[in-house]
C-alpha cells in the first residue's frame, strides 16, 4: 500500500520523481516564480507530453529535469533520477562535473531553435566525433552507430556528416541534432519545442520518427510544446501547465476526450482542427498571468466561467471525481466542468 | 466576370531568382520560386495558399501585392497592369501610388515590422497622414484610439503610448493589422500572420481579421504552412484554398470541397500533417504518406510532376507534366494530377519505387 501511494498519478516505475520543485528569479518588481512547487513522476519508457502556452513555465520544467536552470534563476525542491541500474541520483545535489556526466549520457536534450546550436565552422560529422571524444567513447564504434541513427531518420549519413550546418535545410538539421542527442544512448530525452520552427509536414514526419525511435530503444521522452494537437497523437500521458504549475495530468486519451480542468477544455476548444466545426471554436477569454503577480486561490479563476468566491480564496488540490487516480485536475468543481464546458469535438460525435 | 472586377489578377506569373552574376554562377542555379501560376482575387475574397517552406507561396503573395516583379507574366490591379503603371506608362488608368496603397502586407514577425523606437500611436498615425491628410492631430489620435479598442486593446490610451517591446506577440500582430487597414486597402497579404502566435490565440486573431474584413471591405491573401489555420479562415469566409508545391499551384478550389474531396496526393499529405485532436479518428493515420521526407532542391526540381519523387501514388507516367484538370462540373475546383483523369494511361503505367 505504501508503495502505491508514494508515486503521483499511478506511475509505478518512475525514472524521475519531482517533488516541490520551484524556480524563482529575483526581479525589481518582486520575486518571480516561474515554476511553482511542481510534483510529478515520469514513468520509465513513457512519452510524457507537457503542454502550456508561452510563459506558462514549460521551458523551466525542461531545464529543471537537467538541473540546467539559467542563472540567476534558483531551483529548489527535489528531483530524483532513477537509472535503469544503479543507485538513485539526487539531481540537485551533484557537483558540476557529476551533473555534466549525467547530461547527454543519461539525460539528453533537444531544445527550441536547436538548429542554431551547431557550430557553423564545424561539419556535422565533427560534432559527432567531438561528442564521442568528450565522453571518452570509441570513435569508430560510435560513428557506426551515428550512421545507423541518421539513416533511421531518413538522412544520407555520408552526405550529412560531411556537410556544414548552413548546407542543410531546417528539417535536416533538426534530425541531425536528434541523432546527435541519441548518440551516447541516453535513457531519457527531454525535448522543448523541438519542431516549432519547422513546417507542419516536417513536424509530423519528425514526430513519427521520434515515436519509432523511442519505442525501439525503450527511451523515456519528455516532450514539451505549446501545440496540443502535436503531442495528442504522440504522448502516452499529458500534463497541462498553467501559470507555472500542472493543473491536469492524465493519460493522453482521457485528456483529449474527457478533460477535467476548465483550462484544458478551453484550450481544446480554441485549437484549430480540421474536424471541429468552425463556428464552434472559441478563443480563451482573458490573459495569461504575470509571474510576479499570479492570482491567489486557483490561478485560473479570473478566466474561468465556473469560478466563485471559493476559487478566489482557496487553491484547489489535485483531485479526481471518479476515483481514477491516474487522471486528476486541480479544480474545486471538477464534477461540473464536463457539463458546463462542452468539448466541441465531442459534440460532433454525439450529433452524428 | 470581366478583368476589372478582380482586385488582383495574376496571369501565368513566373518569378525566377538568379544568383549574383559572377565567375562561378551557373545557369542551373536559377531558383524558379513561382513557375507559371494564374490566380484571380475578387472583392471581399479570402484565398489561402498552403505549402512547405520554399514552395514559393510568399513570393507569389509578394508578387500579388506588387512588391515583387515577376520575371514573366502579368499582375494587374482592377485591370491595370501594376508594373506598367510602376514603370511610368503614361496611359496608366490607375496611378502606381494608388495601387501600392491598395495592396498591403502583414508580416510573419510582427515585432520586426514595427519600429522599436516609436510608440504604437506614432506608428499608427503615419498611415493616417497619408490616407486622410485633412485630419488634425487630435482627430488622428481619436481614430487610432477607436481602432485600438475595436481590436480589443483596452484601454486604448494606455496601449497607444506603449512601445512594441511592451506588447505581447498577439498585440503586436493586432497593431500591424490596424496599420495595414488604415491604408484603406483592397487586399491584405497576410504572410504566416498567425503562425508565431500561441495555438490558443490563433483563432482569436483570425476571427478579428474576418470581422474587420466585413467592416473595411478588404480581401485577404493568407499564406500558411498550416492547413488547419488556412482552412479555418477560408472556411469561415467561404473562401478558396490553393496548394503550392515547388513553385506550382497543384490544387485550387473552394475550401470545403478541397478538404472533403482532396484530389492531389500532396494535398492529402498536408491533411495528414494537420494534427487531429480526436484520438479515435487519428489511429489509422500512422506512418508518413510520403516516400521522401525532404523537399527536393528548388534549383533543380524533378521533371514532369514535381511531386513524383515523394508521391506515394507516383507511376512511370508522372515523369510527364500533368495538365490542369477540372474536378467538378462548374470548374471551381482544379487539380494538376493524372489521378483526376479516369481514362489516362497513368492507370496502366508501372508504379515508381525507389
């Protein structure tokens, strides 16, 4: 019993355990909390989609998993990493050299606008060799693996390795970077808007490749984006960020078809989708909150159609109305949201 | 419909970019960004162009509003050839100045198109000085305030005195939209105008564009790589959608017809890429519908149907250029693909595989 209640949202074999993690910046206007006491577990081998609008703290969450929060930001709380074999690692309690070893070898990353992270004066192949060298790996063995990765990503290995970054298109660069991030066979891949600058067709193609590669290698993937439809068909579970904290976490299917938080439902209703009747789409009223001045109580209350005095006063805990502990939302009126805020995609199905 | 009824009419337009001439320049380095496209845009029309980066959609848009000179073919505004007027043809019925004012653009990056050193008020007074020189400063300021509150930037006095960096991405895009509208244009070319915005803000911005279209009698040429966005804005306005691939228009038609009855395999690929929020509908759509992920080099596009190197349905016959074919009886919906011709030899030719 003890073990079951320990993990969040029914995760049984966590690779990450994040507890009470916050990121704060001191600003002239006051302390800015860009990540607010987050508790979440990431399951080994899953694809976790993290969705949030600009300024919801999603990039901070990505950086926190690598203990790479940019200065002068301060990361507090606890982030435990459980490698496949070996002792658990307290990520926030490592020396600089220890954390550097974990990054890339154990936990790898592809960040937004990552195409510019290639050095323009080096060929793509040089980047691969340098990475192998820096981590003390066998170069020829490593380059063989690089060839394999590149061709799985539909790239001509010889041509790409011999090219300079500017000679490749955006989509090719992004795939080469994906191969580079997997070169040292990490257990976890953290991706922050990895496809945002690309065409939709290329984004979808890369998503398919990520899915295949992840499955084949038992990778754990944390995929962070503002684009809910993009992860809809990729993730096993989805966490929705609003105002620097998770407001809903659950299996992807349940989040899309039966979401419990008013914000998630509003987000779904405001997303352009070929199948949704155009007349039904609704923008979300109001603005996202300022990190220095997050509303008291439930942070979504100024925009929420269901909010009342209770929401203004009290911050709701995570709860579930139907006993499903794997799908929970932070809302006082969780049992009313489905009735009060219908999902327009669902209506299509009912009326058909 | 006579030619003068169209706001803008493109006739067999080609835009070829040649490399800087020099010792090492070769003829085959010419990029055919737009290669033989005809398109008419009427009053209060909404047309969306979709396609991948490098397909020439932005170049075509710039050509339509007269900021890019076509290498071949003609572009006319209400029957007047834009480039003849520009080159000082004394017979021009409509002066070039008028044409330029009537055709406006909203850029993809709203931040970069506003002067960072000028307030919103200042940036928006400039077009008013041109279009309504009789107004005094106070009247102009009132007009700007009125427009700001019309696009939901309340209180307008507060917003008017801000600098671009004090606005969010959505607010900057609204300011760019107002600036274009204050020129009283007949056509606004919106180049990926909502792509940089958060997903949840996009329909808000598109609704605003359509609402203002009604009030200002403007046509929109909307360019996007995202079919969901393009179908939203054209669908609400009963507009048309054009699908571009490597400089050519491969399918054109009323939005609902194209979405419900897509003919070109490339249109189908773009529809596959438009993510579906319905997990039940999406299950059978895994696996890319393309044979190759990357777009071929535009300097050296494949012969015949340019899509044949990536097309899942390509056959030997596709190495010839397919003609433009009517899909429906009234000729609104056109496609350039042999698959639209029932009795073509395509159906008997061997499939391409590589």
